[in-house]
């Protein structure tokens, strides 16, 4: 009977030890679950911040694309305006040179024209006569030109 009592005491001692280990494992499990919940919350918060950052980045990329298009259009407009300015400057210079080579205007404007600040560009050119006394540029004159 002594062996049976000794085996029973040993089983009770092992059961108590297992209960202590079970309690410690249960506490470790509870702590691990708390850590998992904390880690999940931290991950969710980081994921939300990441999604917000991605959204902001997408917005910034879209803004950059719009700005790039606006810059392209502005550069094209500037280039066209520059070309137009250069062309008009050349035309103004050429026209000024042509005006410098033209004969002076005949006739004097009256005082009423000075008040209106407009000058008449009246140029008197006598008609040209060709062979046979016919005025040049008319059909009878063209018919007699060989």
C-alpha cells in the first residue's frame, strides 16, 4: 500500500506542477493575445497612414502631370508668341525700309486734318502713255504692244 500512496502523492504533485505550468502558459497566451491585438492595432494605424500617403502621392503625381501639361502649353504659347513677335518686327523693319525708299508725299494736309490727327496718304502719279499716245494699262494699249 505504501507504493500506491507514494504513486498517488507523486501524481498529485505532477498534477499541481502541470496546473502551475498551465496557469503560466495561460498567462503567456493572454499576454501574447494582448500583444497580437496591440500589433494589429498598430498595423491598422500604419496601414491607414500608408493608404493616406499613397493617396497623397497619387494626388501629387496627378498635380505634377497637370503642371507638366500646363508648362508644355505655356512653353508652346511663349514660343508661338516669340515667333509672332519676331515675324512682326521683321515686317515692321521691312515696311519702314520700303517707306524710306518711297518718294515723299505730295500735297499738304489742311488744318482740319491735323485736328483729327489723321494724314492723307495721297500720292499723285501722272498717267503713263505708251506708243501711239494710248494710256498704259488699258486694253487698246495692250493690243498695240508687239
